[in-house]
C-alpha cells in the first residue's frame, strides 16, 4: 500500500513508522489513522520485525493533536462514532499489538498525539517535548483513551489536573510522573530507541507478546491480571522459544529464539 501521510522503514528487525504531515505538525486525520492501522498490522504480521518505533517527522512535533477541521461540525452520534472507531482502529489496536511499540516523542504530543503515545507500550522523549490533553479548552474531552490511560500512567489526581486545566507539561515533568521513561537531546532520541530495541529483540518475541497480554489484562474491567498471567505463563511452556531459552541457559550459551 502506498501511504500518503506516513513513512515506513524496516532495518535489522526494527520497523519504524514516521507520521509525515510536517505542515500540519503531524496532526491525526482520518486518512492518517487508517494508514497507521495498516502499517502497524503489516509490521505485526511480519515475523522478521521484533520491535516497532513510532515518531513524527521533523523536530517540532510527534503529533500536535487531531485534525479539528474534520469533526468541528459533527453531531452527537458522529462524535461518538469518531471516538469508537478511532479507538478500535488505532489506539486500542496499538496497545494490544503483539509486537512491542516504543513512542519517540520528538516535540509536541497534544490531544490525540499524546493519546497515541500513551497507547504505545512505553515512551521516550526529546528534551524539547511538550505533552498535554487540551481538549477541555475546545469544549470536548479526550476521546481516544486519554481519560483512561493518563490516570493509569501518572495517577488520578495529576491526570484530573492536566485534563481540567488543559495544561502542558515538559519532558522532564513527564519523566517525573512516569509518563515517559527517558529524556534525551533530540539527536540522541533515535539512537536511544534503537539501543532499547536491540535489547528487546534479543529476547523471545513470543514471551514478550504474552507479557504484553498479561500486563494489559490488569487494566481491563472484569479480567484478573493474575489469572491472565498464570494462563500466559503456562502457555509459554508449549513454545519452541521456551525450549530454546531453557536449553541455552543449561548449555551456558546465548539463545537463538525461533519466534515460535
């Protein structure tokens, strides 16, 4: 598929998706969301890809928000459908992806942009990054999971403050709240991501996918995270990766995981 608003690169078991709308500060519109879904799905189904990196083009914005012009005149029903479809197609989809996704927040991550970053499995940021959910200043609330994921990541009180004030925080504040794992200079962001990805991809991709399921289960209503952990732990014993990992350990060598 030829993409209009994103770029996809593959190199040494790492897939990189770049949201490429620099004139719009990489704002999310319907087409971009659809293209991101296709790209994530393709990379997830590619057995050669062990880690996915997500970032925005340029040095000003990861994603500056949603493209407001697309929904400014929506009705109640249209607004609800917009949120539901977006969550299913992209935000929940990324969160539950079997392949780990690292967000490289390289500038503004506002509204839908921060919601997209929070959907990723973890985040790193450049020191010029600014993050926030300013939707209440537009008479609306975050609709792509922001009211749920932000409290999960930084706690209810601070999330309430940020959403109610429509305020922004800088990268170091975000790190202090646990919203991002690392803050580095802009030119160090990609090398850091690649270093983290290299550590991830040397481990069992099958085990990592099961760990993602177990961790996410803790945040889903009606599901016991502990029960899911037991289920996923047990299922590891039927995999070729488990056989290889334990055999390599006993033979005092590095494992060569088949990804099965």
